[in-house]
C-alpha cells in the first residue's frame, strides 16, 4: 500500500485508463472527472509543477488525484477556474494520512478546493484534522420527473416571467429558433460563436471572455470534441430574428448532463434569451432523457435557485497532518482576524445565503409549538438522537435551569437543525455545554437529512452572540466518526473558535453476524460454559425470566427494576424519576426491552435494553447482591442477547459507556467516544484558557516521551 508521484502534465495520458476506471467505480463516470476533461485542463492550464498522486494496493491503482505545491509544506488540489469541482478518486480518506507523510519534503496540509460531497470520499472520519468550509451552493434538476410536473412545481413568479418573455418574443421578433449541435465537427464553430457572444459583453471588458483564439476557447473546443465523439456533448443555440441570442455548452453521460458555460447577447436582454433557452433545454432533456440529472454547477443566486429541484453546498476541505497543525492554523487565522478587526471568517454573498432563520427557546415544548416537520427528529436507532430525549432530560434533570437553550434553524417553518445547549457557571466562569449529563452515552445535535453544514455554524454563531460571556464550549460524548462531530469541529473553526478534541471513554459493541448459535460459536469457551451452567442452576432454583416491552405489566416491571436497583451495589439515583420516565417513553415508542430475572417470584436482576432500527443498546444493568452466587446478570444478559439477535434481528448490540472487563467477553469490537473543547480567542479569558490547555497537553506529551524513553533505556540496559 503505497503512494507514488508523477509529473501530472507529462504522465496523465499514461494513466488515463486507470483514472477513468476509478471514476467509473466511484462516481459513475462523472463528466467533470473524465480524463477527456481533466487531460485538457492539464494541457492548457497546468503550470508544470502539478503532481499526479497515485495510490496502489497490491500493485493496483486504487486512488488518484492531482496536487500542486504551494511551498512551506502546503499543498493544494489542481483546480483551474474552468473546473467547477475537483476530482478526488479515492474511496477512503484515511489514506490521506499516508499521502501527507509521503509527499516530498515535510507536508503539513493539503487544501482540497471545490469538493462536491456527493462525488467525493466522506471526510467525516478525519475529525480534528480537517477544516471543512463553504465554497459555493450549486443547483440542479433531479432525474425521474416529467417536465410538466417539474414546471408546475416552479415558483409562480418564475412561470409568469417565462410566459411574459415568450409572449414578448412572439410579438416583437420576426422569428426564433433552437438548435443543438452534437457532432465533433460542429464543436469548434459552436465554441467560436459562443465566444463571439461573450466577447461582445461585459466579460470582454473584464478580460475573462471565451474566444476561439484564446486558451479558454481552445480548451472548451477540445473538451467538447472529446465528448462529442461518443455523443456526450452539445452546443445549444437560440436565435432571435436570425441573430444568435444565447448559447450553452454541455457535456454529460448516461445519468447526468452538465451545463459548462452560458452566454447571451446583452442587446437582446429584453427577451431574457438565456432564460428562454434554459426553459427549452430543460424541456428537451426531461422529455428525452428522464433518467438524467441536470447539473448547473454554479454559485447559484436566489433567482437561479428557482429553477432547481435540489441544491448542494460545494465545500473546501483543508486537511492537516495532525490536530496540532489544525490548531496552529486556526490560531494564526484568529490572530489575523483580530488585526484586521474582522468579526468572522466566513464571507458568503447575501445573494447566495440559504433562506433560513435562527431562533432559540428554553424548552422543547416551545420549539414544537413554533415549528413543523419535527417528525424527522423522532427516535431512530437511538433514543438519544431525538427531541423526546432532550425533552425528558430537561423535564427530569433540569426542570428549573434557565441555562438550557435550544438553538434551532428553520426554513418556511420547518426545522433544519437543533443545537441543545446548557449554560453553566463554574468558579465564576461561563461555559456552554452540550445538553446532557451522566445519563448521556452519546450526544449529537439534531440535524435534518438534507441540512447543509453551514446551518450548524450559524447556530454556533447565534449561541456565541447570545452568551457573549462564554469563553468555552464543550460537546461530549460524541462519535468521532460521525458527520455531526466533524461538522461541529469545522464550523467552530469557521466562526473563529479554536476547538480541541479529548478522549471520553471506550465503547464495546457487537457486530451481529448470523443467529444465536453463530454468536455463541464466536464467544470464548468459558462464556459458553458459564451461560449453559448458570442458566441450568438458575432454573433449578426456581428462577424465571420475563421480558417486558410495554402493556399492562409495565408499571409492575418498573417497580421490580427499582426494587433490584435499590438492593444492588449501585448508588441511589439523584433523579429518581428519570429512568422510570425513560422506560415509559421507550414503551410508547416500541423501543423497550426490560428484562427481569425472578427467584421464587422475587426480582433479583433487571436490565434495561433499548432497541431501534437494527440496533440494541444495553442502557442499565443491576442485580441483587444477596444472589450474586447465581450470576443472575449472566443469565439475564444471555436471555436478552438471544432475544435481540433472534427476534429483533438487530445488526449491532452496543454496551455504551466504558471499558469494563466483563463487556469485552460479550462484545466483538471496540470504538471510542470523544469530545470537543472549544475556546473563544477573541475573549481574554478564552485566549488564556486556550494557552493553559495547550501548555498542559504539551507537558503531558513531554512527560509521556520521557517516560517511554526511560522505559526503553531500562529495558535495553545490560543485565548483571
């Protein structure tokens, strides 16, 4: 498994077949990633310093991208202005760690510009080593919709305007026509006429107009000829009164049509020729090729967005060699921001800002009363990632806490994301924390499926503004492989905070493969023997097992659980109504699996398991200390484990918090839960606390290295 490097402009053609194979395997042969597009980019716009980076596994190329050194250990993706997005032809971002180590010199960061997250490896697993920021908001029209249905779904104002322009064209113009050029021989003339339109407009004055005689024109002509040879390119032209009024350049494949460039005659602006042409292109495409999506790949204005059936944020990803590099970069940016007097880092034009509003309320009830679409925040595989959980937590643990705030974003009354927080004060210092306590095994903001990352950044900004005195934010425990974790890290940096990560606890879990017998075969002989022996002894003593999921026996089962808990080794619950209320909530959602072990009718063990969407979580376990010799915990765990595997058909069993030895016996894998500790360097206290935290971490690292070196020295010393 190695990275190798080649001069990109000279070597690309040699590896074009591998490049296209990867594009086909990963992204269904995206037109912008096609060698017929990338090759001409290198030919016409490369400086000569570009590096083709290839990743091999067992001799086979499994990854490819093109980078350019920016000096001082910084690298960036090759992306001329003619490429609206950047190809990263690799499936796993974990391979980028090896890339940073293998690049010439000491590479400490790579900037990947203009990444379409739909056609890129997922950066959610890189955690604190990546800064993901907003680049542009593109739009498109999805496949599988008839034109009539699509058009009827457009805003009334857009449909009215197109009708008005069409009527004006019919009244005032002698004639109009639409033509599509698609043969390779027609491409050069099509680009020439396109360039003549651009050169007559404002782009000529700006020096950015396409011309068949300049490098841009030669590039587009070559790309279009390349694609036209396989019937995958078009130059669409609209004429008014025999005069070319608008032109669009398109390339595509079986599933996608990409609009490369658009131009129109500004002297005919009263007819809105570009809009009329787009209407005709969409009508033709949706009728002739309903399986294709139409990608605009533009930084869409609100007017342009009216044409879209979907949108997507294009991202910039700044990847660092380690978290220390990310922190140093964020500190430098904060220092520059302070010198410049800039209040924030993100600059997005008002015309491209997504239309959503931010609000804050003191409890979930107020949020429910003010919003709609909250069903998307119902429990899924976990009760904790739901509005029900935060409502229960606040009602039972923080009923009178004025510091609880639910910051949320909504568009058209529909909630996009909720950021549940709690303001605390320790030794006079204000801190914003994720809403939770020791009942929380995993925290995450609530994020709608199609919510854009910058929405979370806006909520963090709103929380910062509301709690100006808070120099610190803390989010824990979280899944470091989740999109929410990466989003919080990136957006905290984007609004000027400095986030650091910290370890919370280990988490043991089981990947379920097969049935109960398959599970047992993979466990140790000691556990199999113990399960068999303890179940036999328990039954012989008159023991019985009960599983309660709800119904008439629910309250008696809760009473049995509380009786066992009171007789166990565990400390009394400080919030005695929390677990009973949780049990009732789970029962109402069909997620409750409450196991009770009884001896001669007396409850001696109880376990609270939660089941949702293919996952079982072991939330609470307890047994009566006087009956420890019967191992009722082992008996009950095996009973519930068999039930969730055989009856609930779960794919995963999660033992939640901690590295307790007994959990390893039952589970197959371990992962970790981490937290985020962020400091606001704009406040004197926040900056001071950040320096203190960094000094403490550095001291620990030095101490660890000294200890390791001492251990090696001792072990390597000659024996007497």
